[in-house]
């Protein structure tokens, strides 16, 4: 792979080890039993974080704090203006500390520093958008029930929300959940991934500085078992919002079933881009390369499956391979880098196993398919990989690889393209490339996906909801619909005057 674009290690890593603790009822705490864990940088293989390791005791204490804070109304009964004021302060503080937050996400996740900076800036916008929603939250009134009746529909916070966030976008995804929960009036207990805890801890510091009341937001560090399990099973938690794998999402539903709490899930995807021969192939190729290599493919929205009309499949694949060689892989701390390190050794092995299984089944690999050496770095890097000559039944064409690996399938008609696009258990995102708006609309209406992009990929806005169908999840995040996830609807039926007819004669 000597013809690839490689960014070697620059200056040596000099960041101090971050000390992360739990935030419970407004105070920073270590674990009662002294348990802790460490996180190594996946690019440098040196320790960058030392974190308290929570157990059942810390989780239950955090839940109790959130429960008390919700029930006494210190946050839930504030006006929308008062809640919005705090959220706006948090947004300002995020922008002030952008470099610090981005550095921690880069060190723990392996993502490129410039990408992390963009994510933190985007997160600040989410906090401002949620603040606007806090001031515009409203219900309905029904004045058509008769002269003596008035119906009012109230929207109230669901209560205590448990937020469980993943490692691939640590700060961005907690900001897709927490500000909307707070805007609705909920209190929260957060469990960040054990692989990327630091930026959520920094967010806790900013919340305290912004004036969030004690107990409204609590953070417990540690592993899914017991921290996440305790959150899901607790009768004092009213809702769980989780982003991560479909398998863990199913486990969360099972763990939450005993209390029938509300569950919101943003899960995996095997997202197709369907390319018709009348599109601009250069535009499509660039977006495809972005879609599959962004965040090293460790992205639920990864455009990891392209379905190309057979008339242009060879030409498009050649363009994609040529562009792939120009994508800068390497040192995450270098601003020129576009693709960084793979999160863990186990995940690296999983990515490679899909590629090797496809190779053994007869697929062709015109580019990549293995580890990438970065001069000066000892971490885990996987090269840009394109896999062709595959069938829709192969695992690499149906399952979420979650790495920088592109699967290429072909089609002859729009009917076949839609059938291939829908032939997966996932339904998160999809894309279509055509100059014909009728083709784009026909595809958008029939594809089974929560988001459809036409002649673009992965453009996102705070105002637009995000979420999936089928095994890609339940519910929506972002926009007004994202706020609705944290609300319950209450009907108030009011009789005016003594107009009720007696039931007993």
C-alpha cells in the first residue's frame, strides 16, 4: 500500500493523563471500593486516561440524586426561559473549551483532531437549538368539545432519563441527548463508554460552571455491566436513551422490560447509496469516499454499501479507488489527517474478519484489506478497503463492519436497486444519486430508512430528526422530534360550570 497517502507521526504526545471521576449530586467522587480503569490512545498505545470504575453503589446513588432533583422540581418546574439560559451558557463554555474537549476525544477514540474540533463546534449548536426548543415547548387545546367543556393537552418531562453513549462520537452524541432532555425538564444519569469517558466528564464541569442545580445531571463511569444494567433495571429511572450496537440495544430492551420504562434507541446501520448512471460520477465518488472513511468507518451512518448501476459500476469503482488512495490516513494529531486509528484490538480483528471472509468467498479486493503501518506510531490503523464481486448474501454486504471498508454491488433496474437497498435488517440511512428528481423521489419514498439523502451524503442539521427503522432503532433524536422523546402527554378535561348530568337518578 505504498501508493496511499500516509501522515506519519508528528510531534511526540505530551498530554497529561486525564483523571476522570463520577459526578453524583453535584460532587466529584471516586468509587467507594477504589476501583478504576485506564484508557490507552489507540494511535499511540500509551495511557491517556485514568478513570474511576463505577459499580452498583455509585449508579444507585446517581439515580437517587436524579430522582430527588426531578421530584422536588428544582429543574423540572423552572420556566423554559430559565432552563434555556443555562443551556446557552453551556454552549458558550463548550466553544471556549473546544480545543481541550477535542484533544480528549482524539486521544481516546483515535479520530483526527480537525474532525473532533468540527464535532465539538456542532455540539455547541445542538445546545443552542435545544435552548430554543425549551422556550417554545407547547401542548394543545380543544375548544370544540361543547360550550361546557375545554380540553387541554399538556406536555411534561418524562422524569429521570438514563443516557448511555458510545465511543465513536463521545461528545457529539451526548449532546444529541442531554440538552434535549434538559430542555424538556428531565434530570439525567449518564454513562459514557468506558473507552471514551473524558469529554463527558469535562461536560459535567461545564454544566456546574453554567449553574446547573446539584443532582440534575449525574455521570457514572464504568462498564455496561453493572452500570448500564443497573440504570435499565431501576424502577426510579423513567426512560433509557441508548446509542450503540443493535445487539446491546436488544439487551437494553430486555433489561428495561421489568419496569416498562420508555426506551429510545439509535442503533446500527448498513447504509446503501444507490448510484444511477445519469448522475455526476465524480460528485458521487467523492461523497462515497467521504461516507465510508469518515471516522474510520466507525459510524452508524457509514455509507458502507454502494449499489451501482451495472453500466457505470466499473467506472465508478475506479474513481473510488483512485480517490481512496488520496485520503490521508495517519497521525490523528496532525490537522492534515482525514482518517485515524481503530478504537480497539478486538474491533480491528472484527473488521479484518469480514474482509477475509469475503475474500475466501470469492470477492475481489482492488484496494486494501489489511493493517496500515504509520511511521512513528505503534497504534492500530486499517487501510482503505474496497470489496467488489460480492453477492447480497455475503456477510460483508449485509452486516455492519464498522470500519473503512466499502462493499460494491450492482443493479439493472430501479426495482432491483430498491430491493437490494431494503434487503438488510437495518434501516438507518440511505442515499440516491441521479439527476432525475423523479428517480430520487421514487427511491426516497420506497426505501426503508429513517434518513434519505439525494445527491449528497451525511449532511446533518440540528433542526432535522435522526433515527432509524427496523433494527436500526426506536425513536428520534434532534429537532423538535428529539425533544418529544423526553416528554409525556397528559390530557386535562375541564367541565365549565355545573353542567354534568347526574348518573344516579
